[in-house]
C-alpha cells in the first residue's frame, strides 16, 4: 500500500519545511489524536531517506516501536528497529525506529539528519540533552497536547495545521456525547506537584465502582441496545482490579492491564480486543491506553481517574474514543461517561483547543483548576427536564425550555445526565467581544464591565481573542445588553 496524505497533512509538512528554511531547528507538530501524525512522520522520514539522509523516530514504549514498524511495513518502506533483541535490527537502514531508552543508552546517533520525537510533551531529560547537544540535527516533536511547562525552551516553532472541530466536521473524528454521573469525591485529597495522589484517587475510586458499572450497563443499553467496545481509565491498579471484578460479576468481560503485567500479556490482550469479533467487552487501565492505542471501533470511554491540572491527559483520553471507523458507518459518535469530574473541570480549555487548536507553547494551561460550586452546577440545569445546558445557548436542546442565562457549568446529582458538547464558534465569540470593545470606546464602558457582560453570555472570561477591534453591535447583541441593563436597574430599584 502506498502512503497517501490528506490535504491538511500535506500542508503540515509544507509548514515544517518552511520553518526549517527560516532557521527553526526544532519544531512541534500539533495535531489531534486520530489526525494521522504517524503517517506525517513516515512521510517526513521517507523524504529524508530519498535524499540519502538518515532519519529516526523516537518512542517511549517498546510496544509503540512495534506499532510504528508495522505501519512502515504496511507502506513497504525499508527500515530498522534499534531495540535490544528486535528481529528487525538493521543499523544500516536510513530510517530507524527506536525507543527512548535505547537512545539514552547509546548517548549518540552518528550521521542522523532528522529526529522525530513522538509524544514530545512527555519530556525526558536525556532526549532534551540530545537535542541541545546536537545542533546539526533537525528535530520535530509530535503531540496533541503541547502544554508541558518549558516546552518552548526546547522547541522554537509550533505548527498546528488542523483543529479537532475541523476533523469532526470532515468525519475523520466523531463527536462525543458526554454524560456526567456521580463523581469520585476528591475533597481534601492529597496532592503531589499540584496533581492528586494516584494512591488516594485509587482508594476513593473504589468507593464508586458499583456506580461506574451500573451506569455503563444502563447507558450502553439505552444508547446502543447492547454492550459496545469500551475503554475505562481507572484511578489506579487496585481500582482497575476492583472494576474488572465487578464487571465480571455482572456478566461482562472487562480486563484490567497495568505496569504489573508483562509486555507480552498486554500486547496479546490489546491485539485480541482489536479484533472485530472479540469477546472482550472492555479494557481497563490507568495510563497504558493514553498513548498509541488505536482501536477505531471503540464506542464508549469511561473516565474514572480525576485530574486536578492535567489537561493533556484529559484530552489524550478523550481522543482514544473519537477516532472515526472507516470500516463501520455505524460509528457517528462516541459516548463519554464522566465519573471523574474532568470534563467540567477542563471544559473551557477543551472548548478552546477543540475550536482553535494551539498556536503557542508554554501557554500556562497545565494549572490546577478551580472546582465548580454546587450553586454553579445547579444554575445550569434545565428546570423542566434536568438535561445539561449546551454552551452559549439559552434554549434547552432536549425540551425547548427557554431560560434566563445564569451560568455555563452543569449539575452532577448522582444520576448520569447528558452534556451537549457543541462549542460556540470562535467567530461568534470574537463578534461579541468586538462589540464589547465598541461599548468601551464609544459608550464609556470599563473593560471590567465588558468582560463581565461577555462572561454573562458565554460563561467564561474573554481569552485568546483579538483586541482593539471594535465593531458596532448587532441587533441581537444590543438586545442582550439592554436586557442585562434592565435586570440590573430592576435589582437596584428593589434594593
């Protein structure tokens, strides 16, 4: 099979070549999970080889080396694998696939012209040192989540050729139907470097194992009428084992895999799960399924590992179920069952990444998030049917009830409720913010008042939008502003 790239993939390679021509030695290619970053990397390595130069792709797990080697083999591209004992050890080949551990042991890579670092947000000290100490080697980092602090000190350019929204619109990825249920209670939990302790999250996660299993059974029956392939992100090994046992007790085959299992066992389980006729209903793991897991017919993802600040992990996990399935037209969407609270916790940042992608490194997204209050959650629940409000709308998408806008977060009351995930377009947000700037310039508003009006409309503060671009407000925006003014004056009169 010959390698065929999509238009946005071709555009990405052109942007990278332009960056190198402009003197950018180390660049980051940002693209959503499922966008074909491996195919783009293979095209780059093949182009390097065709010029008589040497290229290598660096991966941080042995299983990922095997997957990448098989992908190269699929396109009939000769290559070697630099990994201890590997049957494809061919050091003379101009394309090499190697584990990060192998490069660290070698300490050098003679004659290398291009280094591609997979999942470059997971920085490794030795890899960073190699990049710094080899200025003649061009470097491309691949990631869907370039939010690691200090990444901008390693790479000097970022390319983001396509957004998640574009891929969903083009049917490359599928949208999520998000449901929220009883969360793992993390109040007062110990944190290590700003993130909740995994040991404590596992202990607390076990307390709602029964809820996780019961909600999965309920939703898979309601939505699909039968069990569908599922992956579960558990809070820890003991939590995963407990989940597997309780699923088994209810008659469903869920297998827990972890760092405690040998590589061959994990490889066999994932291979079995990948088969269309597999007898495995679901896989359970903490981190193993967040990298290089490519099973497009997975229909359900269960989030049962709370994160305080790791937006990267949250996005990586959701991406594992959003892959489109070219062999099955039935996959029009994927279901996301959130027992962790992560979707609400990272909703604002996720909507921004979904809509606009990433344009810079070190943007400070990886910070502990403030928890929505119970009042904020209750304020966004439809008073008539209890469905969760879609972002930026005052009309319930389920029953048509029209409300007075109060907030944009949602309620979690122990029952699983669906969350509409359609993000407001960036253009709509920019139009509104430009109108607010018109009020600042021509009506004497303070910036604070304009920002609060924007927040009343969208539930978040204006961020990442064009400034100093006032535009006369539309009739709809004027009505919204007049309504807010009337409500304010009425409240003052009452006081």
